[in-house]
C-alpha cells in the first residue's frame, strides 16, 4: 500500500471473476452482444431514468468523447484550473473536440462556484464571431482535491450554466465515491441536479478498465457512437467491459468498494489531523487526503515506500509542500494504522 | 460458432488466467509497473532487435496513433482500398493524424503491388505545396481478404516505398496468423523485410483487448507516448494489457492460437472448394475464407445461425455475392465439419 | 502571355478601381460595413433567390469552410479524383472538416457520372459506426479538365445525391466561365439544378482575391461565420473584398471577363485541332485547353516562354504527355495567333 | 473618425497605388513572382538578418499558422489572458495547431511578467505524458492595452522562456506602432531580444490585407509553406500582398503611418487626462487609449457617433466601465481636438 493512486490498486475479485464468466461462447462484437445490451439497461435502473450509455476503457476517452458531442469545435469549455481535463489529459479535450478552448477557473478545494464562473464569463461577452462562445460547464464529482459538490451546490451551478446556455458535463472518475459518501442516489447527484452528461468511472474503483458515458437526454448523444469508433474507443470484444459493469452494479458492489475507500480516507485524515505539525489541506470528503507535513517528513515517508504525490496548484506559493494520499477499495485499517504510526514516529 | 469474426470468439483461457494473476498488489499505473516493462522487453526478444513498443486496447487506436507519428497532417497515406484503415475505422486515421489524406489503391486479393502503387503515385508528382505529398505506405498482413504478403513481396514493396521517401506501416491485426502460416520469423516478416512500424494485434487472436505498436527504429516513436495519452489510449491499469501479452508471447501461445485458426480455415476452404457450385474467391492463406455460394444458399446458412458477412469490394460488379467466413483459435474440426455438412445438404 | 494559369493574369482594371474607390472614410470592420451588406444582397439578385453568402480570399478557404459545415468530421466527401479539393489543396478539406475522408472517383474529362458514383458507393454499404458514411457530393463546375456539366447532368447527379442523403457542393472557381459558356442563368446552374452550396470564384476571373460561399438554404450556413473566423478567413477590412465583387457583378463584368477567356480558349483549341499532329484531349467548354503535342514540341514551346502545365491523371499511362493551356480575360486574339503560328512552325 | 478600431481606417494611398502598379502583366502565381521574392528579401534588410518570411492576409492566420509550426498539438502555449489569440480568434490557435492548449495568464496593462509566467508554470511540473508540456510563450507587441514591452523586458522574458525550453512568438499586429514609439530598430525589438517568430502586421497600419510571418531561425519554418496552403492561406495572386508590403517598407512608410497613429493617441490621451473625471487606465504607449469616463458619458459619446469599444478584462470588477479608443494613420489633430471638445462639453 502506497497511497499513490486508486489506479495502483488492481481490480476487485468480483470484477476478475465476471471477466472470466463472460468468456463463454461466440457473441457479436462491438457491443452487439446480449450482455452489453443488458448492462446498458441496468444503467437506466441505477439512474432511474431513460438514458443513453456508452462504454469505453479510459476516463480520458470518456471525457474527451463526451465533450466532443457537447461543444462545437470553436467554443469554450469552462472547467476548474485543477481539473483532470485541464491538467492531466495532455490536451486531450482539445484533440477530441477538434480544437475547443478550455477556460481554466480557480476555486478553493477543487470546486467551482457560481461567483467564480460568473466572473470568468463576464470577461467573455457575446461578440460572435470573435470570442469563442462558452458551450459547456465541466464539473468534477468528487473533485481532484477530495471534496464533493452537494446537491444544492450542483443545482445552483447547473441552473446558472443552463441559464447561460451551457450544457453541464461531470467528470465522475470518482462519482462512486461521491455517491457513497453523500448518501444521495445516483439520480440526485446527476440529472435531478441538472447534470446533462456524466462520465461514470469504474476503473479507479475496482474495475480493470471500464468507464461509462451517460447521456440523460438521449438526443444529445446523437453521434457519440461514430465519434467513439473514429477515435479507436469502440472495443471489439465489448462484452468484457460490460461484464465489469455487470458485476460492479450488482448488489451495490460499486458503492461498497467506494465506501471502503472513503472510510479509509476518513480514518487516515482524522489520524493525521491529530498529529501535531500535520495540516490537513482540504476537507476529506471522498477517498483522497491532502496534507502538509513538517519539512523533510514527506521525503522520509517516500523513502519508506509511501509514494506521496506532491500536489501542485497553479500559482500557489505553497507549491510542493502539499502531499496527496489516496485510498482504495483495497486499503485496510491495518495499513492506515501502520502508516499513521510511521508518521508519528518520524515527526 | 458462426464464422462471423475472430472478434466474436472471446479470449483464450491462458489470457483470462493471466489477468487474474496480474491482480496482485499495488503497482504503478500508466505502464510504470515491472510487468509492463518486462513484457515490453519480451517484444525485443520476439523480434530479435532493439525496438520501442506501446500497448493500446484496440486496433483502430494502434493504427491511428502509429500513423499520427509517421505522417505530417498535410501528407498522404497510401493504402489498399479495402484496408481496415480506409473502410472500417470511420475516418479514424484522418482524425488521429490531424487530417492526413488516405489514398485508396485497388489490388487483387486485398494486396497492393509495386505496379499499382507506382501508377497511383504517378498521379501525384512533386509540386509542393499544392498536392499532399505521400508520406506512408500502409500494408495489411495478413490482409482483409485472407491472403498474405510473402517476404519477397514485402521486400520489393518496402524498397519501392523507401526509395520514394515513404515510411512503411503494417496493420498487423492478423500478423500472428501471417507468421504462423508462413513459417517465417516475426523479424523476417517485419523489420528484416523493411517494415518501419508494425501494429501487432492480440485481440482477434485470443486476447481480450491487447494491441502493440512496435517501432523498429526507436527514434521514429518520439512522441507516441504523448499522442497516446492525449487520445485517451494510455490505460491507467496497464498491467492488465501487459499481462495479456505476457501470456500471449509465452510458449508460443500466440502462434498456437493463430495456427489453430489457420488450420480450421484451410480445412473449411478445402471442404467448400470440393462442393460443386461453391467458388473460393481468394487463396485461403490465413484464417479467413471467402466464397461465392449458389443463389439463395448464403441466406439459408444465415437462417441456420451462420453469420456470413457479405463482402463488398468498392466498384465490384459481383458485390453482395461473396461471403466471408472467419475462423478463430476456438474453432474446432467438428464445427467445420458440421458446417460443411450443412452446406452440402443445402446445395 | 504564357497560358500557364488564369491566376497569373492579374486583375481587371474595374476591380482595381473599385478597391481604390472603396477606400473612403472609416467604416466598420469584419463585414459590418454598408458596402459588404449591399453586395451580399446583390448575390441574392444575381441568383434570384434568398441565400446566405460569405466572402473569403481564396478558393481553398471557400471549399474547405463550405465542406466543414456540410459534413460531420467522421463522414466522407465524394469527389472526382482530379478535383482541386483532392489534388491541389494539400489535404485542406481534411483539415477544415476536422478529418472527414475524401473518396476520389474516376471519370472522363474531369466529370463524375451517376454510374461512377453509384458504383463507388456500393462499396460503402450502411454499417455504422464502422465505415465513414457518405455525406457530401462535391462537383467542379467548370471542371479541372475544361469541361462543363449541363443542367441535365447536374440535375441527375444532384437527384442521385439527395436520394442517397448527400448534400451537393460545387467548387465554382470557374463557375463564371461555365455560366458564360452555357448561356444558362446562375440560378439554373446552381440551386435550380439541386446545388446546395456553391463556392463562387472571382479570383481566377479578374479579381485580386475574392471568393464567395453561397448557401441556397440559409439554415445550412448555421455556423459558417464562426468557422470562417476561427480559420483566420474573416478579413478585417472586408470592404475590399466586397468592393471587388461589387464591380465584378456590375454590368455583367464577371460574364464579360469569363466570356473573353472562353472565346480565346475556343479559338486556341480550334487552331490547335487544325494542326496535324496535335490532339485535343478534352472538349474545350470553358477557358482551358488540353492537348497532346508531338514528342519534343511541348519542351520547345516552354523554351519559348510558354509555361505549359503537364497535366497528370492518376493512373493514366499517358501521363506527362498532355499539356494544359489556360486563357484569361486578358488573353488577346493576337496572343493566340502568335502562339498558333509558333506551334505550326515548330511541328 | 470614430476611434473604434484601426481596422476601420481603410488603406494608405501608397498602398492602393502599389496594388494598381502591381497589376502589370502575367506573372507566376502563389508567390513565384519576382515582386514577392524581392519583397521577401526586403524583410531581411529591414530586420538586418537572414530570415524566412511568409505572407498571409489576416492576423489570425499569421498567429495560428506560426503557432502550428512552433508547438506540437499536445503541448501548451502561454499567453496573456487578454491576448488576441486567447480572446479574439474564436479558438483559432487551437484549430491551427491541431488542439494545442492555451494557458491564459493575467498581467497588468496587457503585459506578462517573468514572475507571472514562472508562477503559472509552477503549476505544470514536468510529468509526461499527463500534463500538456509548455512549448511556446506568446507575447503581444504592442499589447492589446496600448502598452509596449521594452527591450529589457523582452530580453528577460525571452531568456526565461528559452531557459524553460519554450520558443517565443510575438503577435505583432501593432509591431509597427511599437517600433515607431520605442525608437528601437525592428531587430532590437525582435530577434536581438530573443524573439523566435514574429507576426508582423500591416493591415491595422494602412494596408488592405497584409501580414508577414517572420522566422528568424529559418530551420524553424520547415513546413510553414505546407500548412499555409492546407489552410487556404496561400493567395494565388500573391503579388498583391507583396505589393502592399513593398510600398509599406519603402521610405519608412510603415513607421510614418504608425508614428502618426501614435502621436494622435498621445495627444488624445493627454487631452483626456487633463479633463476632470476622466481616468486614463493604462499608459498610452502606442495608438490605443483606455479611459474610464464619468457615468453616462461613454453612452453620450456613442450617441454622437464615437464607437467606444467597452473594454472587458476577465474577472475585473470594473468591467464595462473602461472604454477603448484607437487612432490610426488617418487620424488628424483636428479630429482629436473636436472629440476632446465634445468630451469637455459633455462632462
């Protein structure tokens, strides 16, 4: 256990078993098989509404393809300056959308506010065809900083966005953690709060490679299928993604996995907060803990094999001081305790 | 068994087992793990040379990304008019390359000849900046029509291409079948015959989703890594692709799987050829059989559950008459015999 | 006079004068000026219908931008294999459309036929999302080979295209020559014959740099304005393009200029045809003459300063033998006679 | 005179005359003519160094094409948040570069500082392939806010950029104004201060449509020619852009035109500063004046026909209060005085 990333954790045993089970017989490729169709319908039940859903293997593909059908290539996507689409996808959204502009906006704890968005938009008054018009508001739920948007926050953000003519995209690589932590239903945290398109992640939460792009307005998905194929993201043996989601959504596995990760983060956060000299940077609301250690401690922890990711915020004078620790469905109480003991010993 | 596609066949048990085995412990994401590094080195052994190799999940991604580092966006890729990159990727190569042009060229049995390429190129004399200059020759090995290029054919094609200043790309979705059928080494069928970049397929031959892009000149791979990430094709839990290739390349599993598919195709082809009224369309050199049945027979076979893909050739007056049948590692003697019996009964 | 290209000819004096005249006073930029608005309305009169029109400076921009609003980026534009968009724009259409595929189709004398298009399309049956679906038929009027489509030919081509769900684009870099030669009205040769979008050229026919993209269905132009700006093709001092078109469309200047060019081509063609050993390659229907001279003659003509463009047809065994000669509004009877005398003397 | 934009001003008489003069005879198209070649060489004299230069018709094309050869498509261009490439080109740079990211950075008076850039970059540590790596620093000289970079400022910015591995691009739509106002040589304000590529504007300063992209390292221009053609920005009758630059660069016309605009701005700025209640927003260092008028005054000035552009700064609480006034080579002392009288009367 290194607390480096939920991507380091491998897959849940149920997911591995589902892949093995799905290997029976010859079935149509490219999602024409019964399992894929059945699991697609399962999403409608989970979200309690009619919807269109598409499976891909990575979160970057999910975000990029979703945005590519939400914005024209000459328009602008508003996003948090620390969001994955801005910081971690190597200009992928610009690639998928054919050149749409990303407008990075600052906000405490990885969260955008109506005020910040409004201020940013005030700099881009309507003057076609000169400025790229804003087309999409992209939110991350749970955020890159381990926080969550409440239903109320979501509703005011999506209302503002819709009033301004924008569609709302949610990067939900850790949507499961947000749902599990909030106690809200998937519907409450998505379309009932005004979300138009949700990238629903499985990979970080115990799948091998399984992401779903969910369109709550089926009409808005019109050419997603063509764009997915064009970008090489239509898997021929689609049944193996479907199988992962099948297991993931059965008996609330996804919420149990996320819940375990969340609890371990909470325990880790509380333990660190109680140690003199350690400052927790953001509220620990999902499975990520951010903290500043006394000088030299992070280095020592790394030397002990804990891969603390140094969290960097654009323009932050404290850059390099903050460490990110991520828990996963595999993290155990014992691992957290061993780590806390080490931190206490080192300080 | 439907003979529809090798993509319908699921995965070999060794591949499934390898995925399960790879699920131990926390390891670095994005290909930083030891298994990925070890399997990358394994490719160098298999191909008997130093090389750069990158894993992705689909053949469309492999081809598109490979081409994107081989051609500038204003240049032209020569390919067979029935090639996968021209006919089956929904303009994916144009997308990945940022708008490079594909020049489709006709050729019997899915194969390009020096003569056909030379004639096509004669229509595009050097006159920068007006015409898009040719930059890449793309071949398919084994071809979409179930044929193979011999070492001699490859050498003359790649020599012609290199003399004309082109790089040579091979779409090797069925490279394993070509190697197994030819009895040549992977090196003989690739770099020793002048191939610059090979998309080495695993998916159609018993993997779940595993394709490798192999650069025989490491310098030519310079920004593949960035382009793969940008396009959402860098899997976070890369170990699970690496694991597939690990098993695939162990004890010649890949050649055994391909060999079985090839043998079943040979048996099927020979059996069909012996039936009065059935005409084999192309030499059966890998795991694909193309045949024209008497009127009405293909429909009856489909009604019996055999998903015969109607093969279409641009501009061919016989369009709609030809049926494609594909075998896989899972195809059995019994299945072929049952099918041949049915064909005989129906005619 | 070199017969090299109508692009070598400079501008008509009326066009130069109009630019000077338009230089009065401060007027809104980017097409917000009265002159631009007035000239835009003038197009509606010339074409006898309501329409949307946009001015740009080059034919490559006109074609690329027009296609970019006519096709999604994953679809396919059918065009003649010798068309300007395929051969002469350095993969520009692929760039502007974000990666749409061009499907080159052969046809005698630079012209497409329903039969050739139908045959080409038969190779691309509907099978989304695998093949790029055909979205646009692009015709050139007058063609690259100096021929013209008749109204009847246009009507059957556009009917076939519309029945197949395609929009019809016309590259009209030499539309003026086609109109002048046919004696038909601009409307007859465009929307009344089923053309959806016309790139109406001025540059080759006596303007400095003036092309108009005409949408006969205003709804189809929806985001052209944004795409033109994004591509750097919205001129700030738009009045100077508008002024060119103002003069060009006044008192039929455009038809007089084109008529002169056409007549000189006819005279040149007839003169060459009468010379033993010279073979006219295509009917001379606008301002381009194609001929094969006896061996060595073309070289001698070039040595005398006549820049004969060697016309290349993809896959044509006669490549290199055919010479293109283009006349312009500036070509005089005397120049043609002098040239014919020279040819006669050399043979 | 409206002070709306230097784009409203039309062209200098010398420019118009040069176009008329260039209309003699048939000359090669696409820049193959002697005039174009001669004027290209003239740039080397003006800048006192060997260089490559390319002509286009718009500033958006110049910037977009320049950036497209300076950055790979997965990298990042640093620019001022009020720069033209970020605010006014409808996501053009993203289009031309094939999807490179723009990182907008704040800075007083339209100017970037080493400190601001350094802080912004600190948020993007090297971690390929996840974050888009910074590739280019784009500066604007003179700026969108009417200010200028001094030679010292330029040198420290370009040194910082080069040390960080970035190339330096300058949007010089008003480079002439900056040179005229600074008294420095074109070389001092460009390559001698570390600028790699300069977009040298003519259009805003008395040309009709003439922009030059200047590469001070000829090797860096390697495929500009192909990209210009592909984007429809290679004018066939290139002589007419060359002619504009020929006149523009003769007898310092460009500096005289810019000098007049600058002086009128200085006079306007001084006049306004002397009026109680009017606050000059930025130092008036070229031909742009920014001021805040007492409430209601800007509206009254607009009602009198002065088209005051309301200057918007992203995130600025004073948005909507600031007015931009631009002078041009055509602005006269009398016009400025008449305007100042009006302002005085209205307040």
